[in-house]
């Protein structure tokens, strides 16, 4: 069980990580400092996401994109981690990222997957089309009493 003081500390730490400072050198030699806010989409297990990771090479900084399916999520607060799996040249590659890492510039959800498990480790044994997941429908509401689904009304 967590202490409420630990909760407050973690919330402050998470808030401090949502923005990061970036130093850029102009052509004339002057240095400017920008403050950039991280864009993190909410994601779930089974979603296909793109992780935009900041990589330092000497004094230069670039963004590298790692895209794949989220197969696991664990931890809570600042310790929360997620594992992304993708296929590279016929070989499965998994990578674990901290959710609140300052190295992650952006998380983009490309596709939502419908799954009934908390961990998708069974995808490791599957090959080819068997690794596909069904799409989760957005905005579908079930009507009370009947087994039918109804699309939500859109205001125009």
C-alpha cells in the first residue's frame, strides 16, 4: 500500500518530466534554450504505437522512432514501464521503455488492438499473420436490455 506523501512526491516528479529543455545552436554561434512539452497519448496493451526517442550523438540530438505492439505494462507511478515488440528482418525484437523517461519525446498510438490479456507474451510464439490483433472499436455503446450495439449520436 502506498503512502499519500509518496503519491504527492511521485505526482510532482511526473509533472516535472512532462517538459524538457532543449539547447540549440544557431548558425551565428548563439545558443538558445527551448522548453518543449512531451506528447504522450494514452495507450493500452495490444495497441500499435510509435515511440519517438531522443538520442544524443556527441553534441547533436536526433529523434529515433521505434514502432511496434505493446505487449506488457508493469509498475506504477514513476516506475511504470512498457514493453514494445516488433519484427525486424524476420526476427522478433522487444524493447522496454520507462513511461515517464525524459528520453521519450512523444508516444503516438497508430492502431488500437482488442485483447483479453494483461500480458501478450503468447505473441512470441506466433509467426506471420497469426500475430495480428483485432481492432478495438471506438465510440460503440451497448443499448440497455438488448444485445445490440448502437453508434453514439454526433452533434453537427
